[in-house]
C-alpha cells in the first residue's frame, strides 16, 4: 500500500521563500497530469508544495519554467521523468503497527476465515495484496503475522504477500527491509527478536526468510486494466484513497471488488470510508469490509 500522501509543504521544502514562480495555468496543467496518471487530486492549497518539491529538479535539469517541464513530461518519450515526478510529489508516511486493530483483526479473524474458506475448496493458494505498500512496513508485518499463525504448517501453503506502490524510491527501501531501530520498536518484542537482525550501524533488517516471502512490484492503481490472473483473499489499501477524489475512489473500489474472492476482505485507512451502506462490500468494523460469500 502507496501511501501516496500529500502533506503541507514544510519549510525544509522551501516554504514560500525563494520559490520559482508557477502560474495558475502551469499549476493546472501539472495538476491534471498528476490526476490522470496517478489519481492524486491536488487542491489549490498544494501549489507551494508542488513548487517546493520540484524546483530543485527543474533548476538542476535546466528547465526555465514549469510549462517547459510539463511539455517535456507529456511529449510521450519520458516515462522515467514521470516516475521521477511521482517520486517527488508523493510523501510516503507509514510506520510499523500503524492502526494496530487492523493487524489484530487480520491475525485473529480474517486470516482464519479465509484459510477455512480455502480448505473447503481444497485449495492452499492464499493470496494477499498490499496496494500502496510504501516502504514495506505493512507488508512485512502481515507476513510475520502469517508465519506466526501458520507456524510449522506455513510451508504447506502457497502464501506470501504481493506488495505494490507507484514510487520506485520507496520500493527500493522496502526491498532492502532495513529500518531504524526506533521504528522497529513499535512492533511487539516477540516479532522484533524473531524476525529482525541488528546491523553494525544500529539499524535492523527484516530477516531473509521473511523478505523472500514478500514480492515488491511497481504498480499504478490508475491503470485501466489490472493484470492479476486470480482474485485475492485479502486486500490492504490503507491511507491511499484519501488523496483521490470520489469518482476515482469509487472506480478503484469497484476494481478491488472484482479482484476479491467471495468472503474476502478489504482493509482501508481509518481516515477513509466506503460508508456502511456501500453496495459492494459489507461493513465489518471501522475501515474493514467483506465481500459477500
């Protein structure tokens, strides 16, 4: 799960001092591009954030204006430049054990329910997707909880986690699985001791037997077609859709619903909502929904 969050521009990003100027027209061009390609809905209040995040890039690459940069982005030859754009625009704010009640529900209710459903169908193909995984904390936590739940039987399941994000920058962090020790300490001590190793610089790395079970891939949730051949038992997409407008959210939830097995679960962020009367999923608890069996 991206969290493709957009916080207010901080003074470290330039504040309002020394910023390159951006016209209303230039901002609108970039806003429409970002909305169409990545789903992020930038409000007028984000203008200084856009300038603060991009002005160093424009100056280092020789662009004299945001219009020139926009034209470069849209000439059809610069997918790597679009990747750099979303890397700079998106802020990936996440941490271990964020919204802990979801992890408790995952381990105590959702995981037992979907595994029993699979057993009734004589299947051991357990499919879990973290959409907008950011720097990997959520995906690794889910994998650790799966290992705890299955114990010695884990090897009998075709399990693991698919974790996707739009930002190549955070995916490179996630793939390494190295985190400052103070971030790891937010996990229960049993998980810390069992699934991390301390590095010489004091940071901690997720052990290889966990890392190999999580597949990190770049994926844009705004893609018209989702390439997955099989549906998922559980989808986590937390604190991503808050930055989409309502039509974009509804379209994405529709795609998630198509990719959820009957009886499967969708977890979203507590700051997001589908509404208790949402017609596609059944409300289970705050920010947790289940597809009808």
